[in-house]
């Protein structure tokens, strides 16, 4: 049976007192069936490490250049899918990464993006395994008993980089793009 390995990240940013998560919209032609919202991820290339793949894929799919992978989180999911008449076993490794950028430049693989608070992001995600990853990442960022304290190292001095097919949220809307 063919195998594939990918890596990606749960991207988050702080907006005042809340955490927003970045979701990407995949058109129906990517996996067949209907379109769906998911996390940034992609195939490992050559001798890349999992983290190198996650960094490259986040940059390629979102245009983000200023983000920081938070140490201590690594979530692995596995699933099967059909491609070219064969069943493929896929493993995907996810990290958690923080950015301060709002502007996203989506790749040609995607039709939209949105920044959402946890509960809304959970309702947008189309696959149970993606929901599981987001739940684990959210729990990692908000551990019980932390009394609201940050338990990870935030990266200061990130900056917004413009250009390309940017998606910037309009005033008052946390993601700018809604479900298609």
C-alpha cells in the first residue's frame, strides 16, 4: 500500500484577549467531493525534517513569513484516502505556530482563508481528525489550572508583509472571508 507523509501547523494569533486560528478553504477538486476548511499542511520533500516541511508549507500556503513554532506540541494523525485507484495510508504531523500577521496570501490550492475563535473554527473544520488536532492545540495553549498565564513563549516584533493575493479582515470581522 502506498504511504504519504505530510506536515503542517495550527496557526494562531492573539487579538486583544482572544486567540484566533487560521483555516484555509480547499476547493472540491483537491480531494474530490465537496469543498472543505482545514489547517495548512503539505507533503514532505526530499530529506526535509517534519518541522522544515511544516515551515515551508505554512509559508507556501499562507504567505506567512513571520511565525514561531511553539516548542512542546507535536500531534500526529493518520488516515486512508483513495488516489488513482489505490488506497493510500497518510500520516500528518502538526505543530502549533504563532504569528502577529493578519494578512494572508493564499496559494492557488485554496479559495479562501479565515481567522476564527476556537468554537467557530471547530464548526468550520470538515474532518474529525482536523477537529482533534485543533482541540489538542487549543488545550495546549490554554492548559487547565494555568490561571490565564501564558505557558509558552510568545514572539515579539513580528511584522506584516504585504503583496500578492492578500486577505485582510475588514473592520469588525475576525477573518474577512466567510464560508463559500
